[in-house]
């Protein structure tokens, strides 16, 4: 089994920074890489702010926060990733982007290093074509926000070895996550179930069956969910949800994954949710206000 000591994370956005944070807090040395150093540094700065809030709330000791931050090295290139035993790609959910990353970083890795992808929908076996060794390639799907959500899906491609799965499960356990295994299929377990539900909520809204507030309130109270589906879509990002649904549709050919027209319209308008300040809710004021 690979002895993982240093973890490389490609992509210093919300997901990548979250993965880097939990790995550093668990004692791993972390190399946080992005397309340039300022972006990687921005990701590390975000981690510093989150840990500072944790210290203020008494959730983490100052010395532990300082030690975690010291373990994270931001870089604007991929060459330093050669020293990592596990490299996790957390870039945008676009297959061509991920393939290019794997093709570039793959030749740098040691013979026993593991290359993982944080994809939430793209088949692992297909992505493994761009990896140097399909046996050491695996899906490791974290959930947002990573420091809070305890679940990790570990997805085996057709060629992924049992040793690779075991090593990644060991890593997940050390960072405090619970693992569910999934076979390689679009959306794996959670998103395969979740995205059609979220999409149907947008169909219901677009057809005028219920308002934003009524749909969210109904699902929260009627299904005992912590947040409504439209609120969750704003949190996930409408553009991300649309990308996932299109992957489901193109991969399976099943029309049940056809994106709701209103979801497409919102994405075309640039209303992606919280990250743009407007989605199914407007976040410009003190409290979110429904946009329909």
C-alpha cells in the first residue's frame, strides 16, 4: 500500500482549498497548485481565514491552526507535485480540462503515486485514459464544504487496483471522512440520485406549480431536508449542476436527465447562485430574496 505523506491538490478554488485544509489538519504536507501562484496563494489565504474563525469559535486551538497552515505550500506550477504520493485534481467539471491536467502531471509522478480526481459525474474509466497508469487512478468525490461534510465517495474505474482503493480509503479515514464505495457510472451514488431531484424542482418552478419559497419550504418540511432544492442549487452552482446533467444525458442517452429549460436560462443569464450573487435567490441584501 502506498505510504501517503505528501498530498498534492490541483485547483485552489473552494473544493481544492477545502481538501487541502482537511489534509493539512490531519498532518499531511500539502502542495496546493493552481495555474499561477496568486491563485494558489488566494486559496491558502482562504484557508487561513476559515481556521481563524474556527479558533475564534473554540473549534480548533491556535497552535493546531498554525501548524496546519505551515503544512500548506502554494505553487503556481505542477513540477513540485512530483514529491507527492497522492495527487487530487479538483479543477472545473470539464473533461477536457481534467484530461489535460492528467496528461501534464502524470509523467512527473513516482511509480507508486496515486492520481485521483474529485469529479462529481464524469466516468472514471474514461478519465483514466489520460492517466499514466489506470490502475493507480481513482475517483475521490468530496462534498462541499469539504471541512464540514463527512462523506467521500471512492469510485473505482475498470482498471483501478484494490491497493489503490485501500490506500485512498486509508487517507480518507485519517482526515476524518466516512467512505462509500461506488462502481463507475455517471454520477456514482449521491449525484445520480440528487441531480434528477434538483432538476425536477426547477421543472416544477418553471411550470408554475409552486414558488421558490413554497418548493423549498415543502421539501424541507415534507422530506426533512436541511435546505430546499433551489437553495441547494444556488449553493452548488447552477452552472455546475447544468454541466453534470449534460454529462449524464450525453453519457447515458436517457432523456430523464434533460436539463430543465429554466435552469438553462438562468445559466445563460450568468445567474449561477451564491458565487455570482444571484440565482434562484438574490443575495445582494442582508437576506436572500427569491428571484421568481
